[in-house]
């Protein structure tokens, strides 16, 4: 089984990416802002599609020799099937061809599943922003900054 197709995101995907974003996170992004991200020349944006349905996306932005993952999500029923890892592999190969040395992500420490995903794919904690999330309770609202050093990364 090969699973859903992975391909670069295009402008026309924005409404379906925004819909999956809204299902995955508390703060909904509208299709316009997703489309603007996809369109920017510095973006590295990927979708996983199955039977015409977007079941995963990864939105990243490249700047100089770094990249940042702005958002990544996989449809609930498709999680833990390797899709997140596959999308990250596409970002890695795009970045390594663009002279990028490291990929960063900011993640809520309390999101144990997301932190475990980054840890499993080679990211390491390199900073902490205390009480960063105002919509989370005190004591569970720190953000971790995690970094993946591309030169040291195995294929995720
Ligand atoms: C985080 C997310 C994108 C991971 O995508 P995924 O397709 O489920 O991840 P994968 O199947 O590629 O997992 C790769 C490895 O990461 C680790 N991992 C992933 N999710 C995990 C979880 N919930 N708990 C523990 N480990 C996890 C495992 O080691 C896994 O390998 P295994 O399944 O062989 O054990 C997905 O869980 C998601 O959409 N979460 C909601 C949105 C979110 O939190 N995004 C990140 C915000 S910063």
C-alpha cells in the first residue's frame, strides 16, 4: 500500500487546506491567508490527497538558510500512518536543495503527540517561550522551539 499521493500545494487547494486546518486546530485560518502562504515564492507547501480529499498538509516558509514549519496536520483518521513523516521528507528534500541548514518549529509543550512526532523525526528542543499561549491554562502554556539540523538528519 502506497497511501495518499503527496504533491506540492497549489492555490486551488487553499479552501480544502483551510478546512482541514479548522478541524485540526482551535484557531481557524481562512482560505485567503492559506492561499497567500502557498503562493509566496519562499513557501514550501505540500498536500496529501486521497480520492480528491486533502488528508494532510504541511506549510513551511524558507528564509535565507533556515526554514520554519508554519503548520502541519493530518486528518484524524489517517494519523499514525506515516503521512506526517512523508510530508516532512518532501520538505527536507526541498530544503536540502535550497541550501537550507535547519528547520524550526514552535510547538505547545502540552501537545504531547505533536512533540513526540517532532522528536521521532529528529527535531531537538532548542528554546522555550514561557507562558506563550494566552488561550491555554497557566503551567501548560509554554511553547518549545525545536530544530532539525538538515546536515545531521536521516531521511525522516
Ligand atoms: C502531529 C501530526 C501532524 C503527526 O502526523 P502523523 O501522520 O500522525 O505522524 P506519523 O504517522 O508520520 O508519525 C511518525 C512518528 O511520530 C511519532 N508520533 C506521531 N504522532 C504521535 C502521537 N500522537 N503520540 C506519540 N508519538 C507520535 C511516532 O514515533 C510515529 O511513528 P510510529 O507511528 O511508527 O510510532 C498529527 O498528529 C496531527 O495532525 N496532529 C494535529 C495537528 C498538530 O498538532 N500539528 C502540529 C502542530 S505544531
